[in-house]
C-alpha cells in the first residue's frame, strides 16, 4: 500500500526509520553505505 499521497509526513518518517536508520533498504548507492558507516560509528561510542 502506498501511503505517500495519503500521509506524506508519516511516509517520510517510515522511510527514515526503516530504511536509513534500521538499514532495511536494499541498494548499492554510495550514500547508503556511508550512512550505514555513520550509524555504526555512532553506535560504537
């Protein structure tokens, strides 16, 4: 189900939490690898 048109703010929050924070995003894009490294570095401190 696409929430984008119904609730764009909630959809954005879901994407940030699931894909960017939790890593539930299957991609080889460089920004994502960089983001995962930042999350790992922060978790180690």
